[in-house]
């Protein structure tokens, strides 16, 4: 008897890899995949992908937080059939993870978000699309079809642009609006500053803006005729450091879509978000890209889960590098996780095929890890699975 049933995601993927003549097309190990991605990229984009805020302390803390948890499996349980699905905001996700709203994907591969969307749609992996996507939201939505999809919103200082983005997301069939609240201003990113590199200043990542009627109404000439003026206008209107809780209430009233508040690390902020009408909260520190020395997102997760006590879904991102990390986040109480850098590295190395392979590996790793914990469903994951390293 084999160690698994052949129709499982993990066993199927292993059969493909071990049965091939040359092994996998991309490195399976994240650290090797990242190295391959950085080698394939120019210096500016590579630093933008790999770096965090300041001295990368928050980015490092995100990974170190995972090292402080250890899995204690339960054995001799029937795990011959596994269920990776979860329900979030009324939609069933076939896997308990989605693609994080990583913007400006054309600096990784010329097809950008379109390549990513094709890979995700083929595997039915949910996607959260960034406001600063290189491709307009309508084009990405068309590719995704019925795949669950959320739209991430940066709140513009020009209200008409923000309102237009929300309306377009509704019309394009997105399932939720994800309001990112941890960017009152861009973080102090030393790698990018040393290189003088901000891709939006070259017109990258502005597909939603250049195609937006409210944005275009603020220009003397369309972006096609005067791209530099359009870029300068984007710099003026991109963010809103005056954003407050009243604005969240306005957004909730503005749309019939569920509103997810992303970037929370304090349980009191999660409570306030719920009080102001949020339908879900996302525990995140922007992958360590906003504030150097910030608390690891995984350290914040249990407290926010305890505060929300099942009233709204809780998603998690920041520091996930492999499928077993997703398992840890779910055991600590997240309803779903978001992955960013791993799929971005796949995109940089091999475009659509690279994203596809990374997602299949994530799914297979999670499937195998779930079985080896003695759980047959991600719904069975809870904190009894884990021990802090000092408590073993």
C-alpha cells in the first residue's frame, strides 16, 4: 500500500515531479525560487520584490514568528480523504488561501496580472486584485470568470476616484472590497530609495487609474497623450493620510459588497472595524513593507481572532512562504490566508506557468501537511495542533 491515495493533491503532484525526466520546472523550495526570481530580474524590480521597510526587521520578524510555533500531530486517524475547502463571505474557496493584492506585476513579467489571473482561474484559486495593478480590473475579472475575486482599494484623496473604483469593482463582478488601511503614506523602503526606484513613476501599476473616468476627468489631456502629467496627477491623488473610521462607515454605506479591512494588528482596531460595519478583517503588516520594527503579523493573529470571536471572518497574510505556513495560520484561527511573494517569484521566473506551478505546490504541500497532522479537513484545525517552542 502506498502512503496516500493517488487522487490527492499532494500525491498527484509528487507523482508528476518524481515521474518526470528533469524534475520540476521551477524550484519547489521557496528560498531557491526566490533566488531564481531575483537573478532573472533587473536590480530595481528585484529590490522592490525582495525588500521591506527600513532594515527589514518587520519582514524578518514575520518569518521568525512562524519558527516559534511547532506542530504536534495526532496519529492513527483516517486521513485518506482530505478537504481543503473553506467558506468566506458566502463563497466557497476550494483552497484556504488566495493571492494577495500584490500590485505592479508587469515589473515581474510583461503580462503582469493577466498571466497571474489565468493561472489562478485554471486552478480556481481566489484572487485579491490590487488598486495598483498594471492591468485594468475589468480585464482581470474577465479572465477570472467565476473564480472568487476581491478588489483591494487604496483610498484616493480625490473622492470621485475612490467612488469610481468601487463602482467599477461592483460592475466587474468582484465579490468584496478590501480597504487597505496600513498605508497612510508609503513606507521608508531603503532599497528602493538607494536605487531611486518607484515603478509608478515610470507609469507601471497604473492600469486602473489611467482607465478610470474620474481619474481621466482630472487631466488636461488623456494619459495616452501626456503620460507624465497623468503620472504626476497620480502622485497627488494616490493616498489619503486623513482617512479615519468615519470614512470606513461611508464605504460600507456606499457599496452592497462586503467590506474587508486589511492591515490590522491591534485587537481594538479589529473591534472598531466591526463596530463601523466591516464584514471581515485582514491581519497583515503589508509583508513588512510599511513600518520597520513592527509586530509580526502572526503574533497579532491570535489576539484578533479572540477579539472577533467568530463574528466576522479573519484573513491573514505577511510571512507565508509555503503550504505548511498556511496550516499554521489556520490553526491559529485565520479563516483563510493570502500569499504574495511566492507567486510573485513564480511569475518573475516563468510567467503564467510559474504562477501555476507555485500554486500547485502550495496546494500539494498543504494537503500533505494536513494529512500528516492527523486532520482530514482544514475545518478541524485549531490551536490544539500547535505548541510554542518554549512550551514543548
